[in-house]
C-alpha cells in the first residue's frame, strides 16, 4: 500500500506527517495514539488525522507548520477514535483507516 499522495504536482509523505504527531503523542500500552492516512479522490486530497484524544484541525496544522510542513501538507479532517485499528503484528491497519475515509467522504453513506 502506498503511503504518499501526489497532489498539485507535489508528493505528500503520509509517514512524514504522521511522525510529527507520533513524536508528540507516542504509543502507549493500548497501541498507537495517532495515525495519518489519506486518499486522492475526484482531484482532491483528503488527509485525515486519526487520534485517540480530541484535537482541532487548527492545532494539528499548527504542529505541522512548526515541524516545517507548509502549503498543501496539512490535515483536512480529524477523527477521534477509541482505538487506532492495528493488525495482528501490532502495526497500524492503514487499509481499515482508508476504508473509514472512503465512507466519510462518500455522501451516500453518511
């Protein structure tokens, strides 16, 4: 599974964005605190921050700016989750997160 989005002629590294949040909110005994996933659909990018604690989009994007990310390298939406889905290996289940984004942006499924 690719972990980047190409938008506006630029490559956006989702792991690089996620690292900013993972450093600020490290995993605990219950698993990861945050995850970043995104999709390109209908010539738009949708980058989501999945978080176990509430965080406003403005706060998330402020953290990215402080880490040197500018322009299109920003979070479009945050979703609070009781737990971040993980695979049997303990790694984040990005496929499941991608499915959640697809459902969230599809107007017929809301």
